[in-house]
């Protein structure tokens, strides 16, 4: 038996009944931005909110101090589909919630609250996962490795954006930390004794800039200088930089890593310093699940929102890609602002704390809850989703 319109209306009403709680959580997280792996307050607030609604909560869950897991059995028994509701809450260093993860955290909590209110309607289990470190570090990969996604049949979340978009193209991505080590010397007294580590960073940035000319449309490389010396009269013996490399083509991405390594080696050789490269926090391309996407689309259209389609010029990365390679996953976007607002900007940060963002957060909570209900009350859809995941007709 599929989820009835009446049950879905009850999900919307349950979200509406929790309006104040959801909107307040979004505002609090927005006003207290915490970067990747340091989301102590957000994790505590999220955990507290779902515990209040009957979830058995673990904080921390697994090795990450700010990861949360909350579990709630259906009123008709725990045997049945196990549906994951995901929530990110990390912010961007120096900017705040320029990716709007406060709205995602609040909508995930809102969906969890609605499902708790409707638990008598289903068998199975709702598993809420608070997932740290999306902007850097790919926290979800740690949670996958810790077994926190084991046994789940679907992973659902909503990401805010400047358009309504069901699908997503994600670039494979990796964080790259580069350290050059030279020899310090008095920059005026005996510069010939020095080996300038900052020179290597400058050369690397130039090499990356030239490399970019030959990169295909689907590839990206970008970075910042983290440490460039300590005083103008000391030749820097240490300089560090942080980059990200990305591509929608997993195979090409692997080749980019090797090329980047070569650029670092070349810069080190030219500056006569040592160079070290550390890759970490890898995220993969996305495997969208058409069955889950179809359910989301139907719920979204019933709410009067249409899929505007993926804009191939505006693509990013997410550790939801990693999840999507393990179980049926979707990563839909709903607009919290007008088209053309640049993401990871002051404008997008401010857009994430407006009445319009709040309304979208509430709608997203409803759509996530309704899509979860579709799966919970009709396990044949879970079978279909896994079939699609495996590439079977
Ligand atoms: Zn984001
Ligand atoms: Zn982001």
C-alpha cells in the first residue's frame, strides 16, 4: 500500500506543528557557525531536538566527535525499511553559513520530528544521521567506515540553493595540503644562505594557473596560501598551501592527482626546497537513484515546485557522492533565494537566514518526511530503489 495523500498531509501538518522549533534551530545554527569537525554546538542542538521527540540518540556516533545518530522504530515494529535522514551543519571558515547548512540541519530535524509523530503508520526504522565536515574532510566517509550507514535502505537530505533541482552532478574532489620546507636566513644579512619555501608556493600557484588553461570543462583546481612565512626579514623556511582538485570524471580525477604531485615536485626543485603533498577527505562523483528521485519529484510537484534541472555550469562536490556509491541516495536542491546568487558568498550566507529560507526549510522537512513515508509504508519501493542502484531494470 503506497503512502496516501492523507498520510502525506499529516506529515506536512506535523512539520507545521513543529514550525517554531525548526525555524529556531536554523537561526541558532546560522548565528553560531562552526567549521568542519568543530560543530559541537550544532551537533548538541540537533541531538537534543530529536531526543525530545523520542529518538534514541548517540553523540558522538563513531569516531567523529560531532557526528550524531538517532534511531526511532516504527509503531508497527522495527522490521521493515531503514531510512536514513541526513543533516549537515558545518560552516565555512571566515564566512559562516555560506552553504546554508543551517537550513539542511533544521529540515532534517524537522523531517525526523514529523516521522516520529507518524510512527504508528509504519514498520521499520528511521535513522537520523548528523553528518559533520562536508565542506572539508568528507565526514560521511568516516561514518561509512564506522558502519553508521550499515543496513540503511536509503539516504535522504535536502541542500539549499538558488534553484529547485532534483538531480545533482557532483565532482570527485580531494583536499590537498602542500608543505614546502627550506632553510631560514637573514633576508638582508645573508640571503644566500636561505632556501625560500615561499618561492615554491609562488611557483606552484603559477604552475596551477598555467595548468588550468589545459583543463577540460569538468575539472577544477583552486587553492589558498595558508602559511607564507613569519617576518619580512626572515627567508621563510616553511610555507604551506591548501588546494582542492575536482572533476566529474572519476578516471580523469585520478590522473589530476598525479599531475598535481608533479607540479609540487617541480616547484620544490626550482626553489631548491623539499615539497610534501598530502591528499585527504576524498569525495566521489554522485550516483543518483532514479526511484528515490521519482518519489521526491512527485512530492515536490504536489507542493507546487517544479524541477528546474541541473545547471551544468554550477556544480560542486559533496561527500553524499561517497554515500551514493553504497546505497540508494538523492541530493536534491530547493531554492532559498533567486537565481544567480553566488554560493559560498556573503549573499548566500545572508540568504540562509531569511523568511524565504525558513519556508523552504519547512517545505524540505515535509518533502523528506513524505519521501521517507513512501518507502516506509511501501517496501516494494525499497526493492525497486535497490534494483535501480544495482543497475537492474
Ligand atoms: Zn553544502
Ligand atoms: Zn558548500
